[in-house]
């Protein structure tokens, strides 16, 4: 099991990034959360099987169809004990 904090920059708000990321994470059975940040980026915590998490990270580098991802930062996170993948609105 691995966990990462991910920050995605570019045209990533208002393009269904969070909703689509939740769909991808749910399909793969990955836990965590995703939220919009005040600076226009999107931040997420992704936790689960290393191979499945890697697939979500790969998706983050593209995003949904209307997104224009410019940069992705990935940092190791501590253990995450949450279940499921959630969109945070705060």
C-alpha cells in the first residue's frame, strides 16, 4: 500500500477534474480525496495498491478531456485510513 499527495496545475478547475478523478479512483478501488485549491490547482490524496495508484497518477497527468494539465507534483504521504474516494468541497 502506498499513499501520495498530488497537486495538479493548469486548466483543471471547471472541467470536471474532481468528478472524473473520483470515477477513475472508484473504478480502480483506490482510496483518498480530491479538492479544488484557491490558486486554481487541484489537490488529491491517493492511497491503495501501488499499481492502481500508479494508474491514477498517470491519469492525473492527462486529466479529463477539457483539462490542460501543465504540471503535476507528487509527494509521499503518511498512511491513510479512509475508505473510498471522496470529493472535498472545502
